[in-house]
C-alpha cells in the first residue's frame, strides 16, 4: 500500500552536531494526565503576531472550550478556557519569556466541574477553504513544535507538491512528539489526510529520526489500518539522528533534497511542513470541535518521575514540577537545552509553545564558563546548518552594526545553538543574534509608526483641503443662485447686490487661479520653477518702478507757488459733467484691461523686451521730472512758512499711509491686481446703477 522502507537513503544537510540525547529518561512511560490546578494563567500572546483581544470580564463564569480572547487580525490566534470556572483577573502577569517581563494575561479560577460548552462540529469537507482557515484560527491552532506560527496561514499555500510532517524531534531531553506518535498514531494519520486534502498535496513524507523506531512502527501500522485510499501517498522516512534535523529547511533537505534559499518560502518550491503535534491539534479541532486548550509537555531533568504529561494551557509550571517530584533544582529551562531559555519563575503558566521543562542539576548543567575572545577557528561555521558565518554575525551584533549583520543573512539563522555548542571560547553566540534581531525589529516598528503618523498627517491635510474646496463650491453655488435672483429683479438695490456678488466671485476665481498656478509651479521640475520665480520677481520689480515713477510724476505735476500767489489766486471751479467723468473712467479702465490682456499674451522674450523699454521710459521720466522740479524750486527766495505742529503730524501720517498703500499695490502679483481692478469696477458699476436709479426716481 505504501513505501515502508526501514531506512531510506537521504541527502544530509550542511553542518549539525550530535549532543547527548537524554531522551530515555522521559520516553519510557506513557503520557499521563496532569492534575487540574486551582487556577490557570493564560497569556494573550500565544502565537507569532498580534496578541488576542479579551472577550470576557472579571467575575464572569466561563465553560470549558469557551473563547476567552479572539484573534486580532490574520496573524493571530484565539484563546479558549481550558476548564470551567471564573475569571478573577485580566492584567499584567509574568510570562514564560527570556526577558522575565510581565504581559497581559487572563487568570481563570477553576471550579472543579470541568464543564464543557456545547460542541458544534464544523463541516470542513463541504466548506470553502477560507472558511476552514478562519475556523482553525478561531480554534486557536498554532504550531506546537515551538514556533507557534498560526496554522491557518500555512494552509493558505497553493500548488503544494509534497507535505512534510516533522516527527524528527531532534533536540535533547524532549520526547513529547515521540510519545504522541506512539500512542496516537491513528489520529495523526487522520489529521495528515485532512491537511493533505486541504492543501491538495500529491505526496506526504513523515520524517522521523532513527532513534525513534517505535514511533515509526506505530505510524506505519496506523497507515496500514486506515481504510482511506489516500494513505497510499504517505511515506514514513527515517532520517539520521543529527541536530538540528527537526528544522523545517533541514528536514526538507533530508526528505526532498530541496535547498530552500534565504528569503524564499518552502511553499514557493512546492513543499509545506507541519509538526506532528500540530497535526494532532488540527485533527481534534476538525473531527471533535475541540480548541487548543491542552498540550503534551515533557517534564524531565532533576525530578523523581520524568515523563510526558498532558496539561491544560495556563497551568502554573510549579504544579507540573511538583507532580514530577522536583528535587530542588538549581534552575529550570523552558524548551530544550539548545534552543530553550532559563525560566524567570515557576509562577508562569504553560503556553502553547511549551514542549519541555527541564529541571537543572549541577551534574548535567554545570555553571557556564567565562566567555573568552573569539579565536576565529571557524568551528561555528562548520557546524552551522544554515551555512552562515557565525563569527562575522557575532562581531556585527556586538558592535551594533546591524546593517552589516543583515547583509550577512542574520535572519536566516534558526537559533539552533549549534554554533555556541561547538565554540571553544564559550561565547553565547545565539544571545547576540537574538539581541540583533530584536533591535532590528524595534527599529522597523518605530519606522512603521513614523510612516503611519506621516500618512495620517498627510491625509488630515488632504481632508482639510478637500473640505475647504467643498465649502468654497457650496458658497459659489449659493452666490450664483443669489446673483441670478438679483439679476432677474428690477429693484436697484438688487442691481448693487449683483455687482458686489460679481466682484466677490471674480476675487474667488482669481484666488483659485493663483492657487492652481502655485501647484503647477511645485509640480514642474527645478528649471521651470526657477524660471517662473525669476519672471515673478521681474514683474514685482517693474511694478515697484512704475509706482515710483508715478509718484515722481505726481510730485512734479504739483505747481510750487509763493505764499503771495496762493493768496492772490482766485478759486476756480471747473464744472465737469458727471456723465463725462464716468465715460472717461470707463475709457481708462477699458484701456487698462486691454493693456493687461496684451501683456498677458506676450511671449517671455516679448515681455522681457517690453519691460526693458518700460524701464527706460521710467528712467527718462524720472530725469525729466527731477529737472522740472529743480527749475521750479530754484526761483524761490522766501522760505515756506512753517506749518502748525499738529497739522504737520497729520500730513506726515497721511503721506506715510499713502506710501504704504502704494508699496502694497506695488508688491501685488498680477493676479491680485486683476482681482482689485475687478472689485473697483464692480463698485463703479454699482454706483452708476444707484445713480441712474435715483435719477429715474427724481424724474
């Protein structure tokens, strides 16, 4: 039915070490159930990704299997109540982590009833693939081999040729997977068939180290006993006992002879890998509707009864060590001796990543010797299964040159500890790599937060500008409506109002054109922007020159007379017809508009020539005015009488105000001047309309 060779020829991977196994202490007895503890401590961070979000409150009674916290996003997994009881706390509590820091946890007080919620089976065979993945996420299924990667994400792979089942369990002391394969082989095979169907995998290879013959035999027997035709694609392969053969890339190399390069996922090469304990949890979720609320954990080392226990997630580790008969150990390791870490306290709760707790003894775990300088012996490079240069990574991490460390493929390091195991200088290399990775992740997190803040600010600015534009459009529409009503009306007041509305609309249009022009300048390249800036500067200078020339001409046109002549000169009133004055004003305005239109239509070269001619005319006018002023002032003999101090102050203030107004007009852009001219024209038209209406009324 299936290929069941006792030992298959495999292609080994680079490097690796073979430390003392220490598995027989714990793998000789069956899995036993741990006693129900009085309370459970459930960290919300139980997977790679976002921590789960609490759904319960303090004082709430919950049932076994009830969801306590929901997954926060796709890279997250839910958490469920391992037993029935009452929520007594939701807050910071120490968690199993190398830092020893506290994190958000839910504390559940067990009531001893162990009362289940009503289970509802999920019809995964007839459900859409996404629905199955969402269901597994809500059931809290993550990788139980230690990585705790959400399993529903791994089921999203496409075009899988080979499904690899990791039963190697290469790290010393750990034997929980060994006992699961021996005692629950039929359930594992059923789970494998489920995952094979979900991934449409063509073949399945189960990799087991050759120091676990009982587990391999149990799985082969389960394959033979299974009635499904799909088991023909399942193959049990024994691989050499070499650490870290349980690494995903290393096992894929052993079973499929496929090298997974750095930065490439195995699914891109048609291979997906699952741990046997993870497969068993998928089976429990799909076949029995049970979330991940328990796991098998190895309790070994300096204890009286080493073995494997099935404990509820959240069980304080001190109870597990007490049941195993702790002999008063010097410390405790969470995980294996190669990739695990020293526990800060036994008050922490068992997490989904906890596959082993080792009670340390001075014989098996002597005090670590002092670190010595690196001698560049390259033994770490020879042992590295990822084919890295650990000594270079060590130097870059120690000097905080994280960029160089990334260039040397720091994140390809699986932190197996083989390099530190063979280092003659006793350098804790993996600790340096973990430090470098954490610093890089922290920097990326900070950068991401800064990018997010910048995006929020830009969106806020965009929203404010959009609201401003929408408001302007509403006001323009309202003004157009009022203008139409005023134009249609026969009331002279409406005519004045219509003129004012036209002027306001002209100012708004001019401002919009100016804004659009500014945006256009920003959008062009540097040369165009510089050219436009130069043209604008030239316009301002020309306007200031014209204003100065007009001022000189106005001063020269005022006749300077003696006091006697002022007294003798009779007052003359030249009657001017109002209609003639209006016609002249209109004619002047028309000429100005024509002149502005002619200037606007000029090319840059024509405009430069025109401005040069204008500058020459202004200079000539200045000279003539100065000459006239000198001739008119020269004959004066009697000094002008001094003015009253108060009157002089008023005159100076008026002159200063006039000069300021002239300077303001000279500094205006052509668009602002056009808007001002339009406003003045509107006022003139309004005054004319009012005068005409008054004249008609008098008649």
